[in-house]
C-alpha cells in the first residue's frame, strides 16, 4: 500500500511539473529583439582578447516595423593572429540567454553584413530553437576592424503570418514593441568605450502620445529622435532599451502586410537609413 501512495505522489509531482512547463510555454512572450554582435563560442565568458571599443545602433521605427543599422568596432588586444566568428541571433533568441524567463525573439529579416566596408555573405546556422547569421574575419595583433549589420523586424505584439511571401493577411492595428539587446555585448573583453543608440520615429509615431513608452528614461529627445549615450560601460540587462507604442490609425497601405513591408523596407528604407547614418558621420 505504501508503494502505491509513493507512486501516486511521484505521478502527481510529475504531472504538476508538466502543467507548469505548459503554462510557462503558453505565457512566453515573443518580441522583436534587436541584437548586438555575439560570439557563440564565448557566451558567458570574457576570456577573449577581442575588445568591443565602440558600438552604435540607428533605428527607423514605423507603425509595423523597425529598420536597424548597427556598427561595432573591435580591436585585438592580444599578441596572436586569430579568426573570430561574429554572430547575429534571430528567431528563438532569449533576452536572458541561458537564465530562466525572458522574452523570445520573433526573428530578424533581410540581413546584410559588412566587414571593413566589404559586403560579407552570412552563413545561416540553426542550433536547437535558435537561428543565427554568422560571418568570420581574421585579426592581427592590435588590429581594429569594423563590422556592420542592416536588418529589420516586424513589431506587432500579436501573432501574425511572418512569411514574407504572404500578401493576404493584413497586420491589424494594435500594440507594438521591440527590445534593443545591449546586455549580450558584455561577453567581449574589457568595457565598451562608447555605446550609442539613435531611434528615429516615423510615419505618425509620436513620443508625446500617452501610449508611447521608452525605457530607460536616460535618453535625450529632440523632435522625433531619441538618443542614448554611454561611456566606458559593461552593459547589463538594465541597459537594454525597450520601446512600446500603438500603431497609428492611418496606416500606410504600402506596409500593411509582411510582403509589402519587406518590399518597402529593402527597396526604400534601407537606402534612407544608410544615408541618414552617413549624415550623422559628417557631424
């Protein structure tokens, strides 16, 4: 009889464990996560001789999407020649890494990458539930190299058909949001000398609207542009930037489906964003 009760108790414990995991899976939030350059081999480690000296993000925010330009300056502080893989996480990336909890990335799209101004074709890698875009480059001792990325993500907080070929499902008005994941840049050696984020609101999105929120509140606001600047930091979760807003009622029909979004952003917004960055560089 005792064995029966013990077996029943074990069964109930196991059942509760399954139900708890199912509940957590059902409540897991998916979000547009804007990533920094990662190193898949050094997650959670700072043993590399490679220092991320300067990092910058420039984002154009639209009612249904965010277009992203990022650049990072790395320097080899060691005495040996070595090859480094730079990885950009996409679908399945958890904002907390291997720690429990956190929101999951719903993916980045139409990525373009450069190394020292030369276009680099990324390798697509799938590891478990995570998808990555990776490139490799070699560093001589004390050599500094710049890597750049251009991509976009849809910002709707509702479940929509994410297939770029779909031009039938209209993205409904509603809540929007995205996270700029600065914390994962802490895996690189030493502190980041400068860390800058520029967010430009487009197409009727207004920072003064009640439904608009940007965290942390340490940004400078000028017209429709929010700017965060940090010096000599090792970023943490508290430095991640989260922006939420409601889509304006007068949505541009040219960006109302995933297929139209992709076409508009890649053919028009990318050029506008790169031109905007070039103007910033001249200031």
